[in-house]
C-alpha cells in the first residue's frame, strides 16, 4: 500500500513554451512488505510518463518528472490520483485571445500593456486613464506586452483621477495586483503605489514584499520572498477585507496583518485618500523609491479577492483559452 503527498508544480504555475517544468510528489510505502510502485504523470487526464520504483516497508521517496510543453494554454497536471492542478503555458509577448477580467470583483483599473508605444495606456475597464511620463520601455510579458519604467529619468506611469478611482476613498475593501519581474532592486522599490497611502513594494533589497492600504500607520502585511526570486516573473496581490490586510505571492498567502487604526466600535475605517497620484514604477510621494524591473497586468478591484480569485487571474483562467 502506498501513500502520495506533497504534490508540487512550478510556482508561479506558469511555464514558458518549450521549457521544462519540474513536477514532484512524495511516495511512501505504508505496507509491511517490499513493493513496486508505478508513478504516473497525468496531463489533461492522459498518462504521458511513468516510473517504476521499488520500496522497502516504510520507505519514503520523492518522485520527479520533467515535462516540456510545445503548445500554449491551460493544462491539468496530476501524479497518479492526487488532486490535479492547473498550469499555464505561455509564449512571452504572445497576446492571449481573451483576458479574465474578474468582473464580479468590481474592477476600477486593468492595464495589460498590450497596446504598446502609446502615451495613454488602455484601461480594460474603460473608466480610467493611465498616462506615460516621458517614455517607458515596452518589453515582452507573460501575457502579451509589459513595461519597464525608469524613474531616475522621470519615466513612469501616472494614473489619472476618475470617478471609478474615487470610489476607493470611501471603500473599506481593496485588491491591488501586478505581475513583476524584479531586477536587483535596492532598498525600497515601489512598483504600484498611491504615495505612502496604498502601496505594493519590494523592500529589504529585493528580499521581501510589502502591502498596505489607507496609510502605513494602519499596519503593513510583510512577507519574505523565495529563492530564485530575482529575474523571474512573480504575481503579487494585496487584499484589504474587514480588519485584515493580506499579501499573496504567486497565489500563496504569505502575510496577514490586522489593521491597527479602527473606529470607536473596533472596525476598520474607509481607506481614504493621500492627495497624491497613483504611480506605476515609483512612489509619487517618495520618488527615490522606484522599481527597476518589468511590470505587467496591473489591476485594482474594489472588492476583496479570494485566493481562488487570485489564482484564476494569474492563470487567465476564464474566457477563451
């Protein structure tokens, strides 16, 4: 008798077309006798590889498969009868047929940067204008295009005021998201912020991430990053719901922080306003806090995204695939 556990796929679950993904699980012989086990890699409910492994009683081993994909799209991956997981295979720079908007979360900003070489960035919610200051570098992202700002020479993106963005002021809930590709970030590296009021930032010289809303005085959700963080794509989400702020990295919850400034009955106040513009690539209130790497798929939602929502957004899981 054998037991399988510790099923892992790449994190984030995004694979570049033609590159190899490492997929692993732990197998243990929980019987009283020697036994042979056939580990099977299942892709879209079809066996694509297998390994015969001999186990002594009680022995535990990790089994690993390498799998490359020659086509793009969503794939359901499993080892034997473990619960399948989804991975997305992308070709950098290739624009997807459809973008999952997560409309149920009340989006107020959604920038995919797929328009390219434009001074006004297309907002898929059609409610807000994002303006390029001077120039930005247009690069390949996981999904279509992405940008690289350079705040040292005043190259960044500013989000203009709008009725949709104004709704954030009176809201007690908020979700901020972006894909980032960090490049040797130094000290505080703010990539999506409204001054020191609503902030997603890399910090501690590219070893941690931070999220807060309604000002840092309310508390900060702070989490460290994994090995292999630098010069690879990662999805970051900050969510405010009730009295809790949450930070997700690559779809995993890494930090929770209780809001420290509350009203007379102990509830979080509305997020409010800093009176400074939203910027991508730098902090308008502290311009020395800027981000060097690539940025893609920047989003703001008024509603608090669940972990399942975040994973679906990461994988672009709805609509045409």
